C-alpha cells in the first residue's frame, strides 16, 4: 500500500510526506503540525489556510490534514469566506467540553 502511494505521488510530481521518507508515523507528524498550527493561531488569532501553508514549513497536504484534525477535535474552527478558508481557535479546552457546536457534515458532523 505504501509503495502504491509513493508511486502515485511521484507520478503527480508531489514530494513524499516527511513521514514516508523518514519512517516516522504519520500520526506523530500530524500531531507536530497541529501543535504548530495551534501556536500560530494562539499568537495571531486567526489565519487563512493559505497563510498557514505558506508560513509553516510543512507540505500543504499535512497542513490541510492537521487543520481537519483540529476541527474534528473542536480545537479550531474553519469557515469558508469568499475563496479562502479562515481558521481560528475555538477557545480553552474546557469551553469545548461545555459548549456543543454543530459540526458541518463535510467535516464529519
């Protein structure tokens, strides 16, 4: 399976993910990227997905997957605004437990 993914990535010209090269589990890499996104959002309040991709030193695919994970965990909120996706922090973890926000169907809600 990994070989099929690697071949498909080579055909599209996309570089392999760091986890595929170094043998680091993808979940570990995603956790690191999620942490960097949370730190960025904590510092600046909100950012577009494009801004996160350009600012953080990770492939766009990993940043997108990490944002999706943060949205599923209700640590961040992502909303489409014009042609951009704006990502913003939800708040303290205790707030996410006591506040039930509906998650859109496209994000698994």
